C-alpha cells in the first residue's frame, strides 16, 4: 500500500501551511471529545451475538432470528454522513506509511460540513508522520479539509472487541448523523483469522465472534443499524462475515481476494459524499467499488482485485437457500463416487489468497463456485445461486477473478490444524455444510472410512442444531492425529508408475485409487552442482490422460521458468485457466523471504513478473502489498531440497541475481543436463502419494528418459 508515498514530509508541509488543524497541544480543546462513552463490561453482557440460527433434523429448515433494532434511521444530524474508520496501522504504517497516505486522502477528499471521517488510530509501533503518536489510541475528526485530534485514550489492542466497541460507542455518541458507516482498515485473513492484526499486541486480530460482540454493543446502544460496514483489508468478503454483519448494517463491502497496494480511494469517497450527502449506502457502495478498481488500474495492479457490495437484507434468504443446497450436497456425498466428484470439482473452483504450500493457505473459496461444483448433486443448487446473485448488489473484479460470485466461503483446501476447524465449527451457518466438511476430515484419520459417519454431534439428543451454542473445540482434536505422509495408502494402482519400453512414464489407478484421488501432477527436480542434494523445481500439469480412463502419462516438454541468468526457479501453480497460468516462486528479495508472482499469458505468448507477495503469515494475516520488482533488486531463488544421504528437507539457496533494466523472466527450454520426474497424486482426505523418481535428460531442446 506504500506506493502512494505521501508520507511524513508531505504531512509536515500541510501542517506548516495550516491546512490541517490539530489540537494535540491544547488540552482544553482536545478534552474527551465531547460526551464520554460508558465502558461496556463484556463479562457481564450476557448474550454477545446478534443472531440465533437453528435447524431441526426432521424438517431440515434453517430458522434465523436477528437482533431487533427499532430506532429511526435518521438518528443524528439530518442529511449528513459520518464514516467511522478503525485505522489499525500495523506494519502497513510502520514500514510503508500506508495509513498516513489514506489519512491524507481523507483530508483531500472532504469539503463542507455534510460529510466527515471519524478515525481511531493505533496498532502500529511507529507512525510515519508528525501528527499521529504511537503508544496510545488517538481519535481524529476529518472534515472540510481539516484533520483535528479530538480525543486520546490509553493504548489498547485493536484486535480486542472492547477497543472496537468503545470507539464506536464514543463515535456515535459524539458524531451521530443520518447516515453512518464503519470501515475496518488493516490486514485481513478471511473468516478464520479475521481482521485488524495489531503489531503492538502480538498480531492479535478481531475474530468474527469478537466483531459480533463489539457491534452488538454499539448498535444496541444507538438503537439502529449502520448504513454499511466495510473492510479495507484482504479476504473479508465472505459468507461467514456477512452473516455476522447482517444484524448490524444494511450493506457490507469487502474483497474476496487480497487488497492491492492502494486500498480504497478515500479522496473519491470523501468528494462524492461531500457533493452528494443525501445518497444511500447502495449508491455509495457502487462508488467505493468503482473507485477502488480505478485506483488499482492506475498502478497496474488490478488483475487479482475484487470488491463486492452485499445487500444484507437479502442475507437470511441466502442462508436458508444455502442450507437447503448443503442438505442435498451432504446427503449425496454419502455415496463415495459422488463425494469424490464433488471434492474434485470444488478443488478446481476459484479461490483466494494463494492457497499453496509456498504462500500459505486461507481456505477461502468462491461460494458460487462451490454451489456450481456440486449443482448436479443437490436440487437446492439453483435456488442458492439465485439467492447469492440477489444478495450481491454490485461487484468489480480484475481479469483473474472475472467470474467470482461476490462472496467466498470457508472450505478446507488444506486444513491447518484442529484450531482452524474449531473456529469454523463456531461460525459455519449450516449444519449440513459443516457435516460435509467434517465427514471429509474424519476420512483423513480413518484411512478413508466414512461409511459410518453421522451428524449426531451437531444435532444432539434434541434433534436441533443451534448455531454457536456448542463448545466444539475439543471435538476437532481428532485431526491432531493426522499428518501428511507422502505415501497415502488410499492411492492404489492397476498399473504402478513405471517407465515402459517405449520411454513413456505412466500409471493406471485401480477403482479404489480412482475413488480416492483428488489431483495428479508432475514434480520436477534437478541435482545440485556437487551431486549431493536433490533440488525441487516445482509442479507441472504437462500430463496426458485423465479421470475418464484413470491413466496418467508424463507429457513434459522440458520448458521451465528461469531468471535471465539461467537459474531455474522453483514454481508452483496458483491459478490456471485457458488464457493464462499464474505461478508463485519462493525467493529472497533484497534479503527478505517472499514469493515471486509470475503470469504466463497464452494470448501474448509471454511470461511476465507481476511482483513479489509475502503470502499468509503465521498469524493468518494476508500480505496486502504486491511489491513491484525494479532495477537493482537482488533476487536469490529458494528451493525445497533433500540430501541423498538422508531424508531431511531444507531450503537450498540459489545465486544472487541483480535486476538490470526492465525486470524480465524467461520461459525457455531447460539447459542440457540430467533431471528427475515423479508423479504426485493427492487424495481427497489431505494426504498424497509421491512416486519414485525417474531420470530424464534434456539435449538440444529434446527430452529423453533414461532407459538404463
């Protein structure tokens, strides 16, 4: 997000010119910002959720009941807009001044008295301007081109529900208007890890449940919903998030994908509202989406972007329809062949945030894609797709996600542990979708045996499923016994992988192997220069055959991705369509570990460097910045490797390459030499099978397998 680079110096100039008004040095002016807010005691609050959902096993019907907010919509100053921004600066500010950039956009965008931003700052170890101070929560009024400090509070974690609740109650108490919106600004991680990762508090974040509790307090106190709640953060455009927010807002605005560097365009938002204070949230949401896409295009970073406006008044109808679809999906999956076909189809669905072993996993999958993938197995699919389309009031997207439906949902492409599933179990809006996922994961630890699975745990003795009423964290502990082996016993063969007399490397799955296989691809390796280590070069889908026959044959042509100095990169497939393939490659960039994003455009017949993306960190936060590669950058390729003397795996480091002129990447035939190829076959329960390697040689642009 630091590409705008309007940082401390520019803000200092604004201050010197008197463009920004600040009362930080005047205690009487700052005071408590008007009427103080009463702290909310969450321990004594009773219910901390704004809805209840239930399903009776006999009827299968989902019932939804939400918090009643009878207050009039025009509470506060008539004909005005207030947008509350929860500006958790984190490393986006302390490293790139991204929050500073957006504060300046807000100042630039506001004029007159009919629109204002009310901002709480915190969550960063350092603020790269001369106004905002670290080590405390500060509250600013941005109005008519001025930035004014109006309140200060002691430092508190912005990943705590109490911090958000107190800010919103204080804000509504002092700056209520006819139209009010909320924006949560920071990193996002999707439905499981939430938003607003505070670098001053061990990267603690706001979970969906914590948002629920904070918003319940704020909205119950003011007796009305917000016009919209939005996320200038990655991956928060999800069904699970919308389900929480539907109790507290008319609309949700969020991205299914990571949010590119510029984030939202606050100048465009401020100017639009300053000129049109009477617009409703839908009209504003369209402007936010369109201006976001234009900002991404302006920096040539729009391929991956998405942003959706969700009509939350349509959310309950979507939940009911999705539950009906999931019921049919779950019932059909009792047949093993149906289950396999559905899991394979879902695995090919559009997903967001990387989801590969180099960049990490978010497990955020396109909701429309999940429904479409299983449409032939559930009579409720068309109703669910129609309800989804009805709920998505407006959306924008770049080339990569041109068919995205507007909302994601959690699906375990790769489970990252029992804790993740415990969170999912607490926020999943359908017991049947929950049971579909649970049954698949039960197969992980039971050698694929799921015939005896039932959903009794979720419905209990009463026969009723109650959303969020069960403490289920211990339930998922069975997954702690699961680990990938690389030798999945579920992958079985009619013909084992082998090199035949014609020089073809192939295999044939038997019926059980076919039933349990999820994906098949090739793995390519080369020997280190000293002959002691095997270096992994990555994945390829250059195969013949397919699921109809169960026969898969190597069709590798020897072409690979390399740096201009000839070093082959380790590459893993992120996204593959008829028009392009996006790869990721682990590297050191100027000494920092990250991933090089690459795009092979078939129409252009060329390979491009999209930039460097750090992926998903240990706390579950997705990196926002796609860093452009420029002249002088130093790239060191990274590879997974193992020694011929033992089984230990480790990183193998390539040579330093310094970018000269315009950054380039090559897609050419490999250098002459000896390499290795093996098949990797993933099973539908999360394990995989790696075949023995066979040697091949590249000579004068031709690939030959070693027949000795």
